């Protein structure tokens, strides 16, 4: 069994590999769609209405696309985005987007059940975290968060979170296409693991007795959430991949 990455991460990895001629179209479709019924692209220059995923990527290639990079922003942290404001706002609302290098465009996924529509919008060049920096930040955040949650007795209010923190090496493998550095595959897995731990810990208040206690727990998890999203962004952005 393999871990299914977020929509944007899959499009970034497999879309880049397809643009570089490293995977065939059938593999691209299977990998990006996963368990979904369909993915379409809307709003591309020169297109009438929506296009299939492959037709949309082909149009982007004709527009000069060289690679696809992911972003995982949240309100107050436009990580992986460079503007303009309209694109940033849409990406933050959805929590993810891709930027297509060489085109001045980005794609924001809008999911409806088992269907995803990628909306094309103008997107500007962005600043990205270095893969090495993101790796070091994630390792430090995991250690600091684990210590802080231990102090807050995470094993009592969320034993499954404590179990995950004690078994960080136990991760399902990630299916990656040719061209993605092994270091980035590993970093993406650990980044996804971090964001999953945060989501699990924040599912409810875990029997917290006061708003102060709730805020303490949330504050302990914020650095790990940011480090996890930063790791995913770096690992899924070919612009900053280390040389092969």
C-alpha cells in the first residue's frame, strides 16, 4: 500500500515528469487521478470551456511550461505563493495550488466529490524554501513539538498522536515518478506525516478543560504544521530540487 499525496503534489511531480518526457500519458493520468473519477482544467488562454487533464497540460506545454510546482498555504502564511492577490486568495481558500513555470499561470484545485477542476489564473514568480532548510526545520519542529506535547500529556488526551510521534519511521511508501530526487520523496513523506499528526491532534479538543489549555495545544502544533507544509512545498517544487 502506498500513501496518496495531495492533489497538487501529484500534479507537480507527475506533471513535471510528463513535461520532461520521463513518463507516458497513461501513467500521468493514473497517478494524478488516483481514486478520482476525473480531473479537468478550466480557464486556460485559448481554450473554450474546460479541457481534460492531458489536453490542459498539453496546452500549458505549448504556452512554454517547463515544470509544475506545488504550494500549501494557509491564512496568514502564503507559503509557496508569489501573487497576485487574486491567485493567493483562491489558493489559500483551497489550501493548495500549483504554479506552472514558464507560463505565468497557476492552477487552483476545486474538488466536488470524486471530480477535481483545476482553475487557471495568472500567477507570479515565487520564493521557495530550500530543500535542505525545509528538512532541518521539519526535524527540529518534530522534536520540539513532541517534547511540548509530552509536557501537555498528549498520551492522555490523544493517545493515537503519541503513538504516531513514537513511530515516525513507520510510514507507507510514496509512489514517485522518474526525476524526483530521492531526498525529496523522503521529505514529502515526512512532511505529509507531520501535517497528518497535526490534523489528528486538532480533530477535537481532547477533553481540554479550559480555553487556555486548548490554546496551549494549538500553539504547540502550529510550528509542526508550518514545517510540514514547508517540507511538502519544497519537496514538490522542481525549482528548488537538488541536482540529480
